[in-house]
C-alpha cells in the first residue's frame, strides 16, 4: 500500500512538472510519458484538481490562472468561462523558433478562461506587422490584441504611436516600449527579464571561479539589447572585465560561421578567457562542435552557458542554459488582456517582467579553467 502511494505521488509530481513546463498537458501524452493507462492519468489529474493545483479541461489539464483559479470544492471537466466570450488577436513574428511555447501558453490560458485566440504569423518586418494587425482589426472579431512587433530601427516610434491609437486594447509580448510614449494610453507589456537572466549566467560562472568571460550575442536579435544590459550590470557588480562582447551569428547554417568561431577562439586565447555565454542554442552548439574538432573540451578547457534552452540539452556535453519562461509569458499576456477587457479603465496599466531560470548541466561545472594555446600547447589557467 505504501509503495502504491509513493508511485502515485511520483506520477503526480511528474504531471505537475510537465504542466509547469508546457502550461497545458493532454491525457494521451501523459499516459505515453508515464507509461500508464489514460484512466490512471485522469485519476491523477482529478486528485490534483481537487487540491487546487491544476484546472481540468476536456482531454487534459492546464495550470490554474489568477483570474480563474482551480477550485477544490467543485472539480469540473470544463473551465469556468469569462463573463463575455472574448476573442483575442495575437500576432507573432515567427511560428517556429522561440514563439511556439509562448503561443501554447497563451492558448492554455485562453482555454482555462473560456476565451478564443486568433493567431496571425508575421515576420520581423514593420510593414508586415501592420498588415496582419490591420487584418484583425478590419474583421471586427477581436476585442483585444497581443502583439510582438518589430520595434528595432527606423519607424519604431511611428509604429508605437500607431499601435497606441488602435481601437482595441493592446498588450505587447516580449517587447517593451520606452517608459513614456506620446500615445492616448500608456502601452502595457509582458516580457522575459532577459537582463536578469544573463546576469544569473554570469554569477553562476563567477561562483565556479571564472574571472574572464566572453559574451556572444546573436546578430540582429531584439533580445541582444537586454542581454547586453545584464552583462554590463553583472560585470560591474562583480568587478569583471566587460569588453569581450561579440555580435555575430555563428549557427551551423550561417555562411562563414567556422571562420567567425575561429576568430572568437583566438580572442579567447588572447584574453585568457575561460568561459563563454552564447545566445542562442544553435550558436552555442555550433561553437561546441568547433571546439571539439579542435581537440578542446567543455568545460575542461572552456566552460559554456547557452541562453534560450530550446535544444541546449542535445549538445555534447549537455549545455547549461538560461531558460526564459516562454509559456508563462503567453499565459500572463492572456490573463492581463482578459483583466483589461473585464475591468476596463478601472484597471491601472501593468508592465510585467518574468524571471528566466538557470538550468545547470555539464557544460559549466567541474571545469579546470584552462584554455590550451594552439601555438604552444601550454595551458593558460585563469587567475
């Protein structure tokens, strides 16, 4: 009896782990992962719902939301719906990299709150952003918009002003406006606190003895500006040199990536760098493969931390990574929008930062802090 209870607790903890990671889970998928029957999974979900830890929906479960918490007294297969059946438009710049977990989180929250999501894919282009947003407005089917426009370069101020004058409430997702914008209402936003995430990576490496680090930023990414802020802040607080910053894309599909990585490695040797933080996973894996070809070990010769954690665990060795809580960003965006639609002007504007998580794996621990010189073969320990 005791063993049966232990196994049930272990299963239910695994259910909650999957739920926290993805925002929503399906009975069929959990049965496959846990290698049990769907009936067993449904019983586990019912038990967790009775404790208020999740919300049961048809075919699975979602995390409880602030607006619609799970209610232990009356467990139900269907989520309680919002007072009005709202439809929320959502425009994201990509439907493959980075954004699917955010969209999944938004849909999970929408399912729990009984609202609908109309999704539109755009690109990192302001004209296309306007086109997709205008289509949603023209259809007159959405009561609010979740937007991730391109706010880089020329035209950003005009785009912000245009969004601020749209006829429905808007919330920016993984985007941020200046503190003050000359629009009729101050725009709300929710995004990952990338600066703090990067600072977490620097402090992790510092705790493991590294005093000379480098930062490789993905060229052209809107995230890079926030990562740079975190880098400068952490280095200043810890008294570390901050000049080793490279803004280049070095993923395997980037032309000339090997030459770029070779130059980065030479710079590491010159500065006696013992650790690199790389944005994002494809770039980190590309550097790791090049280092392996050169006979350099991770973390023995140089430690590495990736920023993103989409596929960092697939690297060799598995890569320590900073993981933005993308699903949570999507969930909070929907919750904020529904609260705005329900409460109207009575609700003060909100701007929300969500903290990333550091996932420690093998690429950053147990390092000797030595980067071998290609010319002499001598080790250069950090000091």
